[in-house]
């Protein structure tokens, strides 16, 4: 058990499945995990470090479900560009944790904005780009910041891989080739997975497959332990992601889903999540022609799990709550927008057992506001990670 911390006199917005609000409440932690939530008794009943919130509002630490934080570093060009290994199109063996620098200045800005959890992802130049990691935003050594790694495998469809490999005059330069290369890789990995299972069931009479790091990474998709995160903007690319996922029986999450609001009737029963954004950016390429901040609201109102993302550095990470506020201004339900950067984001990304809501047994990650976190004039008054007061 770690150092006990008690937060007193606080209004707790749990963002749990019931959206409970505990007025004039308290939270007790054992240093990293929430152990008690309740309404205020007498303060003298508490033993431990005490933080008096003085009537402010507490939310779970915010979750940005798709970033390249620490992989495209602040104020650097090639020297700090570690997000895209655009020398080979199929690279599932790459790990985001090997390319992210937790001492990059944007980690501090994320913390100051109340963002306590991020998914860091390889970029989108490769049809299969590598392994995404869910991490905390506080720490010096990334190994000590991990929530789940890998938490997903990054796939990319559309213009990005097309343009990169067209410039190199090598495959893939069409959407057909991108999909074909992904299918070929998944078929090989599925056979590898089957051969591993056969060996584990009968090691005396079968041989294990020759070890392959890329296939090992993709095998976790077939175990159902992680999801495939498909970078897809256009509706046809979204449908290609669904087609491939259904063919191989893997969990699918759509990253960006820029045209998702145009095809909600086709997505509502597909058991997918959409990481919507970035929409506070320009239409820098043809596949972004339908970009609109109304999209996350439309998608969520059609009962499709929706998170709001910055895609940092496309939109700087400290503006995650601003993105949510803009989504509300453009028609998204306010509670849905808050959940899109807390509990829904965590659920889509398979880390809701740890973060995303304020519940006993979950990580003690909180952000405290004197007011509304979607008010753009407000900043966090305090941020806690793993029960530790990071700043106030």
C-alpha cells in the first residue's frame, strides 16, 4: 500500500455508467488506487495526507485516445521525428514505447491540461504501422508509465500510405494494394497463431512455428486481447476496415472516421468505436473534404461509441477539452462529450478497468476544476496521477 491521500469537500463527477454525481464528497486512495468514495463526514475521521478541494469539481483524468505524443517532438524536425518507419510498408513489430520521449515538453502541457492518460501510436504511412501503447502522462521512464502495451495495432488506409509509397515507386500505391498487403499479413499471422496453439496443445507431436516478431504482435488480435485501430477518413476506407476485421474476426476501432457522420446507418450495429478527430485543423488533403466539428455529435447520437481525439501534434494535446467544447457547441450532448474524453474513450481502447471513471478499485487519476472543464476560460486547479498531487 502506498501513501494514503484523501480529497475532501469535492463534488465528484464519476463519469461511470450511471453518471453519478457525489455532492460534497470525499475520495480516499491508498496511493495509487481509489479505495473509498462517499459524502463528507467529519474531517477528523481521516488519517493520511489531506487535500481540501474547497467545493470544487472533480472529474476522472482526461483520456486522449489517439496521439503521437513524444514521437513527433516539440521544436524538432527529423531529430525528433520517430513516428513513421516509412522504409517498409508492413511493420507490426514496431513498438510506440520505443519511439516516444516522455521528457518531451508536451507531456508537461498534457498534464497541465488535466490529460492523465494517452494512447501513443505509430504514424499512418504504413498499412500496418506497429503497436500502440496506453500510458500515463507523468514520469521519466516510459516503462513505468504503461497502462497497457500493446493496447492495439495500428493499421492505415487511404491517402497516407498511397502517397508515401507512390513517391518511392513501390507497392502499395492503390487502396487495393493496401488492403491486399494487410490481408496477406493477417493470413500469415493467423496461420502462425494456429500453429502456436497446435504446439501448445500437443508439444510432443508438433513443432512450434519459427519465431517471428511481427506475427507475434498480430497474434494478440486473434486472441481478442487487443483491437485493430484503422486510420480511415473516407467512408469507403471505413468499410474496408470493417470488411477486413470481419473477415479475420478481430476487434475494429476506426481512427479519425472523418466521414463517419455520413454513414451512421451502416455503422450502428457494427460493434465498433470511432476516435473522432482532429476536427480543429484544416482540410489539408482531399480525403478531409467532409471534415466538420459536427461529426462526433452526429455519430454519438446514433449510438456509436465515440471518443474525441487531438491526434497530437495535429491539434496540440493541451486543447483536448477545447475540442470537446467545440463538439458541444456544434450539437454534441455535453455529457457525451465529457465521456468522449473520459469513460467512453477508455472503454473503446480497452483500458476502462483502470481509467476513465472515478470508481473504487480504479487508478487514482483526477482533475479538479473550479467550474466547468468545457469552459475555455478555465484551467485545472489540481491534477492527481496514481494518487499523487502533480500540481495545484
